[in-house]
C-alpha cells in the first residue's frame, strides 16, 4: 500500500511541480486581467464536467464494480463489462461535446453571466472554451483506462498523465507568437494534452491486455449495477462541482482579477489535495474493495485508518504554511512579469481562506472510500449535498464584504460539513471506529501543526528585515528559509509527540 501511495504521490508531485512552472508562465504572460479570466473560464468548464462525470462519479462507481467482476468471475467477464461501459461512455461524451459546441454562447452566458457586461471578454471565453472542451472526451476515456489499470495494480501511467497538460501548455505558451493571442495558445495546449494523455493510457492498457473495444450495448446485471451506483455518485460529485460553478458565476461579477486570484490560490491548495489526498484515496479504494470482496472487514478498516494517518502526517505542514505565510508563498511563486504584488496579496488572502478547509479536502477521498468499496454511493451524497447547501449559502452571504476571499471561506466551511457528516455516517454504520488511539493521534497532529505555524510566523517576521537587501530575490530567499525552518520544527515535533516507534510501525504496517 505504501509503495503504491508513493508511486501515485510521486508522479502527482511531479505533475504539481510542472504545474507550478506552467502557472508561473501563465502569470507572467496572462497576468490577472481580462484575458486570464476568459481562459480560466475556458479551463474550468471541461474540468468541472471531468470532475463530475469522470474522476469523481465514474471512478467511484466503476473501480469497485470492475474489481468485483474481475475477482468473482475472472478476466473475460471483466473485459466484457469494460467494453460495454467504454461504448456507453464514448457515445454519451460525444453527444455532450456536439451539444456544447453548438450552444457554447448560451453555456457561457449561464456559467459566466458577469461577462455579458464585457462583450470582448465574453466572446474570448466562448472561443477558448470551444477549443478546450474536447479535452473532456479524451480525459474521460483516460479515466476509464486509469481505473482499469489501478485494479491491476498499475498506477504509474494514470498518475503521470496530468504532467502532459503542464508540458503541453508551457510549449504552446512559449510559441504564443504563432497564435492569435496568449489565451489561444494556452487553450490549444489543453487540447493537445488531452491527446497525449489518451495515447499514454491507451498504450499502457493495450500493453496490459485490457484495452476496451466497442461492444454491442446490453444492459446486463453488471451494467445495471454500475448505473445504480453511478447515479448517486454523480449527485455527490455534482454537489462539489456546483459549489465551484458558483465560484465561477459569482466571481464574474467581481472586478477583473478575482477569478485569477481564485485560480492561483486553488492551484497551491490543490498541491496537498492531489499529492496526498487524491493519491492515497486512489490507492485505498481498490485496496478496500479487494479486502471486502474477501470478507476481510478488519483489514479494510485497518487500511483506512493507515490512510488517515498518512494523510494527516503529510498535510499538516501545508495547513500551517498556508495559514501563516500565504503572502510570502504567493510573492515567491508568481510575482513577476504581468503578475503584481497586489495580485499576490489578493491570491494570498484567498489561499489562507482555502487552507481553513484543507484537512477535510485531503481526508474526504479516504473517508468516502469505505462506502464506495461497499458499492454504497448513496450515503456520501447526503453529506455532500448538505455541505454544498451550506457552501452556497455562505458564498452569497460573504461575497459582498470579502469578495473572492468570502467564496473561499464558504468552500472551506462546506468541506468541513461534508467530512464530519461522512465520518458520522461511517461510525453509525460500524465502518469506522473513533477509538481513543485515533483521537490521541488527532490531538498530537494538532499540536505539531500549532508548533509549526508558530515557528513559521516567527521566521517570517525575522526574515523580512534581514533579507530586504536582496532586492528582487528576497521573497524567494524567505521561502527557502521558511521551508528549512519548517522541516526541522515539524520533524522534531513529530518525533517528540509520536516517537520513532510510531513512524516505523506506520510504515511497516503498510
């Protein structure tokens, strides 16, 4: 389990690092103005649909079903099941693509209504979204192939695929002079990346002998069971994405730059979510599915407990840093070219607001795995929709006074509601035991986080006057100092509160 987590997490980390390089180029070339806002709408639209229908709902319904069919009836039955799902998936995504192309002006009018007062920005958003939207079809097939490979214990190619998005966009941005504009260059980079990701995963699936093919459509019991699980999973994934849609819609009414501040803050916030939360959740779901297929309830629960501890171990430093020194991080990462210190300050405040909800963001994937592995996609929906209701209500209440920071705070509050409800449902069903050992671990992680946050705040206060003479490199030097200080303080606090034996036991048990 640990080896697979580091495989997925390692490639995801590489993806995030190349993503930061991409975002540095985007910030320097597009800045945080109207062109950037239009492009981020064009990027968010296929990404929202991907999160709903592909990585979110589809994975939750398909991976346990495919693992069950493969484990119960063998490779031939699993292949037939995958062929039928592939055929249905391809046809539905193709129809969605055609409809989106035909009605893109109406789609943008609904999802970015604030652009109606700025026709130039609205037209650019329509044009760029028509370029990026086919990415959804390609990445949906990538998700299917990745789910099948994960059940076969092959995690590397699916985890590495997003790297192509970053490399492709950097390449097209570097050649922006050959496009109508920098926004067009970035949009074409997204589409090219879709083809590169598709060929990578299709090649790995073919090499593994599981590449699905078109098959006659037949709603047999396996397919019907998949759709019974897909419906609630779609509602659950849709709940989170509705909240993000609300961010996009509301932010289009805010002054230019608000959408960009949300984007850059979310990009940093997504680093621990992707590298830690999603990586561990990706490995945990097939792990628990196999344990439960073998009727090993204790093993499934133990896997989830280890996943929680690994997630918190690696996530607490991000929470401490994003809450205490977000301005230093933003200035060091993005303040160059068209991205100003004022843009960094706005994005930093937004990042701190997102960080309040970072713990539930990274834990939710592992928390819902206990339901998905049991083919129960309905129960997490109740928690997700309740969290969304709180989220959207708070967005409306806070946006007037706090602008995009209020949107991020509302997202954090909704995430906490979602996680607490999921945990409550799991405890009530007997899937999770909040025993004394777990509660003590949570208290110790909180203590480590407080110690680290205090150290970072003091180090930043000290570094500001001491590094002022470095001029343009002072923020980068301050960030290096904070990373070094944080590493020493956090490692020391973990060893002090948990002890070396706990770390050794956690690693060996995985």
